[in-house]
C-alpha cells in the first residue's frame, strides 16, 4: 500500500514493479507510426495540390475555356510522367490513410505497392527526362522557361527531392507499421 507520509510497509523496497504487466511493444509503436504516416500523407496531398495548380491551365485549355490569367502564365504542357504521377500517386496515400483507422493490412500493402508504382517510377522517369535540361542549365546558366524568376528545371529538381523524401518516408513508416501489425517486429 502506498503512503504519502510515514514509513513504507515492511518488505517493500521499491523493486516490486517488475512483476507488473507491461504494454506490448507493438501497441506502443503503432500509434507513433500512424501519426508519422498521417503527416507524410498530408505532405503528399499538399504537393499534389500544388501540382494541380500546374494542371489547371492544361485542363481549361482542353475544355476550351480561355481565361486571361492563364495566358499570362507561361508553363510548358505537362509531360506523360507528370500525368502518371498526378493521376496515380494520390490513390496509394488514400488507401494508406484508410488502412490506419482499423489496422487494415491489405490496404496498407496496396498503398505500399502503389507508392512504388505510381510514386517512385514516374519520379525516376522525370529525373532522367529532365537531366539533360539540368545539365544544359548548369553549363550555360540559361533556362528555357522560368517560374517566379526561378529556372523551371531547378524547381523541378526541388520537387523531385521533396517527392523522393515523401515517398521514401511513406514506404519506410508503412513497412515498419506493416511489420508491427503482422507481428514481425524485427
């Protein structure tokens, strides 16, 4: 029995806590990883919305809608890898986010697989596709197109670095969470 004042009961020296039950490690790790994954999925959604702003002029142009503001913005048309990333990369994040509420292993696996297919592969293609343009800019310091006073190719590589980090952390935390849910902690 604990006492705020007075002597301790006889026979207790404070080391009797070892017999008590402990919370299993997986139940401590899972909420931590879920919180991190939610943050990573939120970052991915923000990046996706920024790229949506790049697609809006193209969408309006294809629909035949002409706005004066979009005529003043001088952006090149989206490449195929951009379409693949834009259309496919948010879906794995949605599956991953839905898997978190009830520890749905299948949805998390779909999210991890989709992140590899629709996240890393289009970004890798984009890195390779823009490499010569970046090399030309490095050699000449002249850019074909600028956005907000910055060379567009440099902005693309900033985007690539951010996406690689977001997708990498998504895979890292997702795999750790999957191992936690399936009991393979090591």
